[in-house]
């Protein structure tokens, strides 16, 4: 019994360390990159209001708490793998299967997030589960994991659920998990960064319009009633929850990268 508890404790510590490193690389990396490139990023700020040090401190501390919760939920996957319930692929990868798993992980996560996110906005759950995240009216990259404990559980349960679902068809590739989690935190940090780096016309293009932008999620933080998607705009468009002025708000801050820094800054309403 003691050996089992020790293994779980060591796995929690390992999980916490790895997720903390991922978070710091993404959140700090985005913040430092935007500061270093401020000549180009400053005109792309979405809101006039600037997040304070207190805002960033709250976001960071909540994110550390969330990562601790992630480590606990991760024990479910650890136990399932140890029991053979979730099969892990060993040996050289089949790149077609790897790519298929990665697509499934990202697509399923977007669906999971959209419906979970809408559920968290229900009156019965919002104050206890999601209001902490919405204290960031002007979010920064440090808000990537700034969740209340209840939301942290909902956010992290997709990992064991997805791994189990994939394992019913084929053993899960560890590299696919690694790339998926890296993509998830990178998109999260950029989505909360408060700067729109996409170019004019991005949201209306057939090639890129299905991807969410920073403006998409920033509008959700500043107004709260629209734009629940994570990676893609599909569910918001299907369910009628895309902000009615999303394209207009995006174009107000989008800048071409060539010559874009000289243009004036325009903020969204309600910022």
C-alpha cells in the first residue's frame, strides 16, 4: 500500500513539474516575446486597458493551483495505463496513425471545451466554477490556466477520457500526447495574450476563418456572452454563439506585418 502511494505521489510531482514547465515556457515566452517585439505588437493590442501587476499575480497563482489539480486528475490516466486499460504504443511510430491521433486529440478537445465552457456559464455553475477565470477582463498569457478548482477538474478530465477513447481503437502514441499538450498550452497562451497577431481578412478567409484568433477569446473575456470555442470557430458558428461583431472587432486591430506597426491602435468596445 505504501509503495503504491509513493508511486502515485512521485507521479503527481513529476506531472506537476512537467506541466509547470510547459506553462512557464508558454506564458512567459509569449509575454517576453511580445515585449521584445513591442514595436510590432503594441499597435496590435486589443484593449486600451492594461492588465496590472496584481492581475498577472492573480493569474499566475491560480494557474499554479490549477496545475496542482491537473496532477491529481492525471493520476487517473496513470492508474489506467498501469492497469492496461489505456494502451500505450511502444516502438517505432506509424506516422499516419500518429497524425490521425493528433487530429482526433485536437478536434475532440475543441468539442469537449466548447460544451464544457458553455456549461460553466450556466447560472448554477458560473460563480463557483468559472467566475475566477473571468476576473481577467483584460487577460494576459499568464491567465492560460487561471481556473477555480472545479473548472480545473473539468478542464483536465479530457486527458484520461480522450486517451481511453483512442486506446479502444489503437494504442496511444506518447509523442502525440506530447505534441497535443504543447499545442494546447501554446494556443491558450496566445489566445489570452491580448494582442492580435493575425492579418486583415484572416477571419473571413476560407483557409483560416475556421481558426480562432486572440480577438475571438478576448471578446469572450470582455463581454462573456459569445465566443466559447477554443481552437476552431465551428461550434460557435453552428450554435449561433459567435460574437455578432467579431469580424468588425478583429479588423479594427488586425495589422499587416509589413508596415503594420505605424498604424494607430484601435481598441474594442467594453475594454
